[in-house]
C-alpha cells in the first residue's frame, strides 16, 4: 500500500515510526568503523523530542510522535512538551505522505518546505527549539495545498505569524535541492509576509550541519 493510500492513523502511527527507526538502524550499521558516521549516529541518539501532528477533516485526528534516544514510537499522548505541531487538512496530508515516499525523514522536509530527507540530530533539535511562532506554507496552483507549523508547546494561534507562498514548480525545485532557498527568496520566487525572522530561523535550522 502506498503512502497516499494509507489513512492518517496508519501513516503516523505505523509507517513513519517504522521507517524512522529503520533509518536509525541503517546509521548504526554505517557507523561501524566509520568515525564520521559514528558522530552522526551519536547526534541522532541524542534526540529526545515529541512532534505533534493534527490532521483535520475526514479520517483525521491528533498523533504524537515520541522520540527517545533517537528511536521513535507513536503514542496517544506526548511524553514531553511538543517541539512543534504540524497542522494539515486531508489534502495536505496526502501531499506530505506522497512526498515522504519510502523515508520517514521525508516528512521533515515537508515541515520546512525547503529540504528533502535529512537526519534529525541533537544539534538540529536545539536549533529548531530556538524557532518561535506559527508559520503557514502554501503551495499555489491547481494542485496546491497548505499546512501550518507551530513551534513550541503553547496554544496554536488562530492566525500564523508568517506566511510563505510558493509556486508548485519552485517548491519542487526547493525540495529536490535544485534551488537554494536564499536564492529563491532574493529572486522573488518566495512570497514571504509577516515575521521574516521565523522563516529565516527555520531555514537555518533545517539546513544546519548534521
């Protein structure tokens, strides 16, 4: 069954944790005798966070992805205050699930809207913890969608602090690494309104070294 054919319940409680943990196992194998890979593994093992996901609409719900010592388990409650909350309707869920493909870390690329798969390490969590506020990203066009990301464990505001609009082709180029976010912004391919600091902080955190 493909990601887009799965329900939000199955995707966030089964597929995402299983693939996340497989990525961790793959890193453990790569770390054998490789100091650089071992350093990345150490950073991954240092992650203790909760990510909350709210899917609105038919078949939706609230899901908690709890990570302890780098390993993920889905739960009915958060084991610690959420690092961030991802809010999406069913259309956005299907797009994010499709883009995640066979890697749970593809979800994290969807959170930033700028990057593909990347390993979540302790240093990146610390950088993400420094982002505050609510961001809404909208991919425009006939096949467009939108989602919000709220950073921190406080209540999600009714209106986002920052809004980013981007065309589908530009979004695809950003996701695939064919276009640098800074160049896209400077070239007017990203329409950013509201608090620019949130968008800049998120991009820096997502693109920070492992």
